[in-house]
C-alpha cells in the first residue's frame, strides 16, 4: 500500500488507487491462505476462488471507471479540500489503513479455509447463494450506473434506472450482502463468530463513514433538488419500492 501511495503521490493523483489496492490485497491474501492453511483442500479452493472473483471484478471496475483517464472521485476531492494542508498526511494514513483493512476482512477467509470436514453443509450452500447474489447484484448496479453516466444528456441528473429505482445505493447494499455470505457459510464452525467482522465493519462503514454520507453530500452539491427528491422517494440502502 505504501507503493500505491507513492504512485498516487508522484504519478497518478487519484485516491481511488487505495480502493483498488484493497481489492488486490484481499485477493492475494486469499491465495496465500489457500496455500498455507490445513483445512479441506476443496473448501480452500472454493473460498479462494470466491475472494478472487470478487476482488478482480471490483478492482477492474475501479481501474476502468474511477482511475484510468477520469477525474478523481468527488468524495476524495472533497476530503482533500476539507483536510487542507494536512491532506497528504491523511491520505497516507488512508492508504496504509487499507492494508490493515485487508487483514481484518481476511479473517472470515481464514475461518472458512480452516474447516477440516470435506462435506458441504446447508449453511455453506446458502452462503454460496448469498455470495452469488451479492457479487452479481453489485456488478449489475455498477454497470447500470456506468451506462447512465455515459449517456449524453444525463449530466447533472440522478440515475433512477434498474436497481437504482429501488435503492439510492444498491451497489453498497450488495457489497454488504457479499460480506454476509462468508458469515453464513461459517455457521457451525468453532470460530464462526470471527466472521461477523466482515458484515459488521463493512456495513457500518458504508452506512455511517466512507460510503453513503460522503456520496450523498457530493450528490446534493452536484444535483441539488433532483437528488433531494430522490432522497424523499427512495430508500437509502435496502432496496424497496419508491414512495409516491
């Protein structure tokens, strides 16, 4: 992450590099766990593949739509203005913090890969279904928003198409669903409670810290009354039918 911070500092001043770095780190740690842990090999391979698919999909999206050839995400530009002269130091802390985040969010993987029993049980199958729902849902939400933004004439407007008709942040919702999958898969294992760190920390951050609060503050500045109307009619997180 320090190397990514140096790239951000001297080559490409886009703090979304840290988010992509988290994805890459998470995927690499998953591979490392699969090679080093002593649980059932099939479970290790499946869990590592799940983590890699999630990481590669999200990292590719970030590089293509948030980093390469685009203006830095407004959330980070706003933070830079807010932090003023201390911005570089705080961004360094943020980049290093992503390495700590990789360690924390990898705990569920370690728990799942330590399972010695080769049998697949009901909770694991249900967790796989939840995982597919989360990863696919987030990918669909990202694609719908990206298509809306690339359509001429939509500048300054709010996306209300597809999943965005039912939630102001469906991508965040399905990100949370993804992290719940590992917890569900671990039910019945001795250390299953350790997997709570994934959904609790991620959903908490999305709802209260780096996700919805920053995104909505930026949306109100750029879209004004159109976004206020969207707030009045559409759930912030959990998808549901719009209010009249």
